[in-house]
């Protein structure tokens, strides 16, 4: 049995909370955008299917928001209980984005309530659509401000440290640190992308079950087009993130790519395992690619991990999380292109359904996109180690020394199990007992069997 170490248990508990919360945080950021797009198309095209998509997505979204509140509150609680030394030093510098994140959430919640209550209450449907815009702004701003806190932990600035006392604080400089642009942009685009694929997976499941109603086919087309747009945007921002790492956290990039010796024309390594003396086996080496990723120049010199003191090197296992994230993102783009090609072919040849293998791949794209999100945050957090505040405080120094963190871990684990089951049960009952076909029939709308 693992001996009691409050720092280790604090890291496990915080990681568990973040891993569970990020599912609902991602949904909370991405789904409002998809709801607004669906309602916009429904109003513009006067199409009841898109309007119903917006309604049904909004209902499910409310359930996930409620759970996100609980897990978000848990994170705030754990920051103060598990990481008191870190909050004592850094808390003052990041107090502004933490406050703004809370403000943004309440802003979102207020307009979400208005949005849900005012369906069909305006003669002009564009008025109701306009209420979705503050919901999007609030949800995205909430993610923006909380990501700033993480960015600050990677490139802290805007303060001076005199012993254990933080002085000369400039909150705006602390907020808009070098990591802020790429981190916030990547979080937002990947959340939009992931939600598009999660919703497309739901539509693909219905089509695989033999439901050929136009509602499901339009849902799939909308989500896959959005998935392509957001996937390409995420890949572009990911390239900028690589260049950020090369300049500001070269040891993290080197660990992610198992790049040990500083060299020019550096190769990017996919897969593989490490042998003795850090020999890479079974990995696919792509010449020049790491130099291009880092500096946009195939002949650029990329710093190796051996230039970093051994006690300050990130763990080498982050290589796998980086690879999983990149591979899933790349396959998502290819999947969207394949869908659009087959969809166009199906329309031209009428009565021709999408291949079942393609629908199965789309079903898998939802959970895989969420897996990429999880791998991304593990890469971000583990890749910063051994620092909790890079250059100022190591993780072990920021943790609590209190007893019974292991019992907290057990209790929160049970809480997350209950919450997870509850969400699954409620959403399943909510949508299985009230199908789109039934809703369209109740509203006297034309359902249609095909697009």
C-alpha cells in the first residue's frame, strides 16, 4: 500500500477533479455555440428540424451545467485546502481572473435561464436567438479566465517575490502573460471541436439504429461541418502552441518529443518506447518536422532535454499523451473530409445511405475527441512538472501537509461516481422517452423521412 504523502494524494485528488470537471467544462463551452448555430439555421431556413436540434441540445446542456457547477466548486475548494502555500504566493496575482471567471459564469447562467424560459415567447424569433449570444460570451469567457490561471502557472509574471511575500503585483501583466494567447485559444477551439463530434456521434448512433428521419441526417451534417472547421482551427493553434513551447518551455517540448540532444534539423517522433540510455525503439521519426513545428524552419536548432538539469525535467511519459492528442486531431479532420465526400456522393445517387463503417467511425469520434481533451490537460499539467509555479515554486512545496487527504480522495471519488451515473441516467430518460419524431408530430411540423 502507498505510504501516506499529502503532496502525492493532493496531486491525485486534484487530477481526478480536473479530469472529471473538464468533461462538463468542455460541454459547457462548446454546446452553446452549437445551439446558437442550429437555431440560426432554423430561423434563416425556416426549418423545424434545426429549431428542434437547438431545443433538445439546450435541455441536455442544462443538466451538464448543473454538474459543472458542483465540480467547479470542488476545484475552488481544493485549491485552497490542498495547495495553501501556492495560493498564499500566487493567489493575489491571479485573484482577478478567478473573480472574472465567477462573474462570467453568473453572466452565462442568467442569460441561459432567460433563453430557456423565452422559447416561443417572441413574435420575432431573432430576438430569442440574440439571447444565445450572451450565453456563448459568458461560457467562453469563463473558460478564458480560468485558462489564464493555468497560463500564469506556466509563465508567471507581474509580481516580485521577496522571500515568501509577493510584492509589486500587476494583475493585468500577470493575466496577459506569454502563455495566455495560445492556451486560451486552444482551450476554446478544442472545446468547440469536441462538442461538435460528441453531438455528431449521437446522430450517428440513431442512423446506425435505422432511423432515417431528416432530423438525424441534418444533425449529422451540421455537426460534421462544424467539426471540420473547429478541427482545422485547433490544428492551426496547436502549431502556434508548439512554437510557444520552443521559446518559453523548451524542456516540455523536448520531453514530449523525446528530443534529448540539442540539434538542428530535429525529427519529430511518433509512438515508440524508450530503451536503455534513452534509446527510442519502434518510433516513427519524421525528419525536420520538430524544427518546423518549433520555429517554422527545417534547419532550426531545437534544445534537447539534456540541457535541462535532471531534477527539473518533466516526466517522459507525456510523450504518449501528446501523440494521442495529435493523432486524434488529425484523424478527426480526415473523418470530416470522408463524411463530406460520401455525403455528397449519397445525395447525387439518391437512396444511397452512408457506409456503416463511416457511421461507426463517427460514433467513435465523440469519445475519442473527449479523450484528446483529457490527454491535452494531462500533457499540460504533467509537462509543467516539477513546478506548480514555473521557476518559483515546485509542486511538493505548494501542497498541504495536513492529514486525511486520502480520505478526501475517497469521498470525492464517490461523489463523482454518483454525479456521473446521475447525469447518464437523467439524460437517457430525458431523450429516450421523448423522441424527435414525437416532438415534431406534437408541434404539427413536417418531419420528412429523408433529406
